[in-house]
C-alpha cells in the first residue's frame, strides 16, 4: 500500500486562481501519477459554486483528476461551515483506492477553543475571546484488502504566520507595531499547538480502544522535527518519561530519509520538512520505504517576490510504502 500527502496550495478556478487550471493540471498530473498512491491525503483544495446547486463542489479537483486513476477513487472531504458541500478554501480531501467505511471531522470536539484577551488590539476588547482553530482534522476509516481497517488522519495545521490583531496591521503583510506582530505570532502558535493537542487526544481514544490499531497521520504540519506540534503528536518515550506509554507514541517516518533530501519546502534558500507521515506502532511494523518528490520545487519566497505562483505547488509530495 502506498500512502501519500500533497499540499496543492489553493487549487481553484479563475478568478481566484492565479494560474489557469489547465496549466496547473499539466504540472500536477505527472506529480500525482508518480506518487502511484493507494491512499492520497490532499490539503488546500478549494470549493467552487456550480450554477443551480446550493452547495460548493470540488470542481477544480475533479478537472485535475480527469483521466487519472484517482478519478475513480473513493473520496472523503471536509465540509463547509453550514454543513452543506465543501468549504470555499483549504478543504482537506482523502482519496482511497480501497472502500471507505466511515469518516468524520474533529474540530474542538476534544479541545475547546481557549479564551484569550488580546493586549495590543486597538481598541482592546472588554474580555477574552475564543481562539478557534483554522481547520478540522479529517478522519477516514479505510477497509484494506483482507478486511483490516486503516485509520487515516489528514491534517493541515496553522502556518507560522502572525494572526491578525485588530488595529495592528497597515496592510496584509505590514504591521503597525512589533508588539502587535509578536502577539499575532503567539496566537498562531497557540492555534497550531492546540490542533496538535486535539490530534494527540484523538489518538489516545483510538489506541485506548485498540492498541494494535493501524493509524496513519499525514499532512502539512507547518512544523519541523522537534517543533512543539510534532513533539505533542509523537509523544516519544523520552518526553513522557514512561516506557509503559510507548505503544501510544507515533513514529515519524520521514526520519528515514537521507538528511540532504529531507525537505518539502524551500523558504528563502532554507530547506524545511513541513509535511510529514506518521504511523502507529502497529502500522510501523508494515513500513517498508518512504520517498519525497522535491526535485522540481522552487523557492516560495522567490516566487512571492516576483509575484509568480508555481503551476504545481511549492510543497513537495511525500509517499510511504507499507507491506500488507
């Protein structure tokens, strides 16, 4: 079984799309074909309105997948805020060659939005406000050949960009004060760590019910190895100090990549491993290989500075192989 993750970076149709979909499709289809994935976790798939339909649909994704094996895969996607159709931006989509038994979203089901009162906002709010997470976790139960179940968690954690603070921004990327920017960056970290905590508590539930459960977690963590979010999700023995808890920890599979190839994003010339695949101990026993397809990835800041967008993505896809 080949399981992959790929951030498509705001896949959409004009006028919101900066690059024509036909151009993006020509770049994305070979990348998707090379993955040859049985289970594919996608991030940043935008939804579109269709004449005569009340809900948004994944029209752009359908057009990209036309003529590929993935066009016939089963599908599970996040829903819009009204529960009808998908959201307008940044949907999570899990595609599976195998049957999907069930699926659900987890958003503040296990971790309530923490209350926080901003200190640099203008005007300052009268009291604390909830700090809601950006996106849910997408949980999909997949039936493998032979009848075993695989639980796949597709995620996209908050990016390390300062969250907006009322009255503290001159424009989208220009802040009025350093203090306002610092508080925005703090809130961004709170959201990312909070999402990671909700994932860890979800894993606790799943593994408490079945310690030998096959669980894969894949997506854009917006965090590198040993950053707070990954440390929370992995829950390594050296962190908890309790060897009896080690069956609850996850294995970060991309640690098996050569150091010089272990990156999925280039940011101002600095390679960063922001996309990851993790496995429960039971699934780790089936793990055989992992690869990252980063040969064509350009520097995202160079593209931003030139006002250009990559026709494919500034994120490299990652694929792991397991023996069933």
